[in-house]
C-alpha cells in the first residue's frame, strides 16, 4: 500500500478502476466491502472517483458475470471522458 500511496500522490489519477475483491478491499482499506455491493456506483476514495468491477478471471470462471463486466468497462469509459482535461 505504501507504493500505491506514492503512485497516487505522484500521478494524481483522474479515475481509479479496481478489479476484484482483493483490490477493492485493499484500496478502500475496508475488509467488509466487496465488488457485488459497490459495482455500478462511483465512489470517492482519497478524493478520486473510483469504480469497481469483477476480476477478469472471475468472469472467465462465471460467464454469467460478463454483462456486468462489460457494463463496468462502459461506465469507466464514460467517467473517464467526463473527467479528462480538455485539449
């Protein structure tokens, strides 16, 4: 987490996309949160808009998650386009 904190301070990302429960729990610093309860919403974590999605391997093992996974990527693109700096 120390390395991640340094990267966040140095890079100042416009959006963070967490894939899988381990990434979500680590980034949110809360072992009680999970993808199922957070996906589809924009969360503010450390002042950064954050989206969550199922991990690609979970989707591969459970094809019924594909539509959720695709929607999360669509939501990420939409949020990114809303937050990026104009040229």
